[in-house]
C-alpha cells in the first residue's frame, strides 16, 4: 500500500520535508539558547540590584555587577556618545575618564543630556564633572560591540558606541576593560536606566519554529495517508438504473 513512498517523487518530497523540519528545529533550539542567555542576564540585573556595591576588582567582573570606583575626573578627554535614547528622546550620553592612582583609568558614563536647542549638530550643554577625588557607585557595563570611527568636536571625542578598546587608542592612559554606568548622575544629567532584555520574545519564537516543524511533518503524513487511501468516486445511481 505504501510502496509509492519508494518512488523518486516521494523520496524527494520526504527529503525536502525532513530538511525543512530539521532547520526549523535548529532555529527553535537557537532561540531557546537566546532565551536562556537573556533570562540569565535579567537574573544578574535583579541580583546585583539587591547587593551592596563592591570595590572594582582588577579583573572585569560579570556585567551589571554593582561596584564603587574612586579617582579624579579628566574632563579634557570627555566623550560624547551620540544617538542615545532616554524616555523616547534622542540625545547624548556623557562618558568621562576617571583617573585612578591604583589601576587603569575607568570610563564612567555620567548620564544622558538632551541635544542643544539649535539641533543635533550643535554642541550639547554638558555639566562639568566634580573636581577632586570622587567615589562613583555604578554598574559594570561591558564594552559595546561594533565600535565606529572616532571623531572630535570642539575638543571632545564623539562616538556612536562605547567601545573601550577603540577609545583607548585615543586616550593618553590605559583603560579598564569595561566602563561603569553611574547610578546617581550629578545635576544636569538624566540617569540611564538598565533595561531588562525581552527574553519572552525568544520563548515565543521557540514555540513558533517547533510548531512549524511539527506541522510540516504532520502535513507530510496526511498527504501520505491520502495517497494510500484515495477517496472512492461517488456512485451516480441514475446512471446505474439506466444501465
């Protein structure tokens, strides 16, 4: 009854469905991995918010670790990070090097400022950092990927992404391997809040891809059944009577 499955046509169709289902299962597994990664990140964010800050260690700790770091701000090498959004408004994050005596300089994201009234091409108003020795409490933020070229405007470095290694090429001192996002920005700044990652979106994609794989296999099974059990043609009783 099912010998037709050994024909080239059905073998090719079965191979196509098998490959498609395997790819969809693999895509679902990848989305599951992303869901687990993002869930772990959200757990670290929540856990770090409950703990006391610790002195910044020599080795870069896990992302979002709550730390303290002490040094003196260097406003001469301040960095403007353009195109950053807070509460739906696009402006700048201001990153200022914090020079330490007991380790490499740490880039501190002091917070967000809006663009100048004259527009994005004008220099924004940036409050001066505190003078003298300061202690900053914040979260460790890993260097952002895909750093772009660095430009300068009115003596300040300007970038789109905070790539520590790339910025180290522009500064006169070695940099710590991550930057610190200040928890309590000084006057004139808006705090840059830490956003939880949308792990449930990935969970939805997992179910979607696995469902597609199951439907592909079920659809093939239904076609095989219909081929093996064709419907009988309805009998025309009038024709039988005439015969």
